[in-house]
C-alpha cells in the first residue's frame, strides 16, 4: 500500500497561494504537477475538471480533494495547495482553503481509494488540521503529515 507520506515532500506542498477561482487553482495545480512529474498539464487539467463535474470533491473542514486517473502513469502523484484565503464552492458547501490534488494510475483503483481515505482521515483530526493550517513552511507542513503517518501506519503482525 502506498502511504500518504511517500507522496508528500516539501517540493509538492505550496503554501500561501492566492487565486481568484477554482478554475485558476486547477490550472495552477495542473501546471505544477506537469512540471514536477513531466506530465501533460492539459491531460491533468481535463481529468481533474471532468472528475469535478461528476460531483464536488469537497470533504469538509476547508479541504477539497480533486483527483483523477491518468493513463500511462506509473505511480500516484500528489500536490497540496494551501490558499492565502478561501475559494467559494457554492451554496451547498463551505469554502475551500486547502486542495489536495491526487493523480493515480489508470488501473490503481484500490490504491487510489486508500490514499483518498488516508487524506480524509488526516484532516478529520482538529489538532492535525490546525497544525497544517498554521504551518509556516512546506517542510513544517510535510513534517506534520509525516508525524501523523508514523502514528497511523499499519504495523505487520
């Protein structure tokens, strides 16, 4: 099982980002993921927006989890964008202040769902969420996630 911590490094955690719309955040994420992992940013953008049209990926507590599967991808890829402010999601949900973008290989259904569940679990803790919201650097943010993963990792029997 791929653990959340293996996906998050300081270089794929962006803090204090200003954006005027959800579309702009998706464009920025697609460009950044494309540059970090040598992927086609248009394919990423199209995949993320197509998935979002199926239903909002807002999970609560200011977190949205846009995700999609990418053909030819060899392993999951992730990007965190914590906004300097919030983006409205519509009348039915609270605004989003953190976006966790996940790209998964086309055939990695189980792995994809496990990572999504780990992210939801991570953000369900008020204490951890507060630390993530107040982290002043990407390294500090990654350290909070790493500490959480150490406490929640599955140990072999």
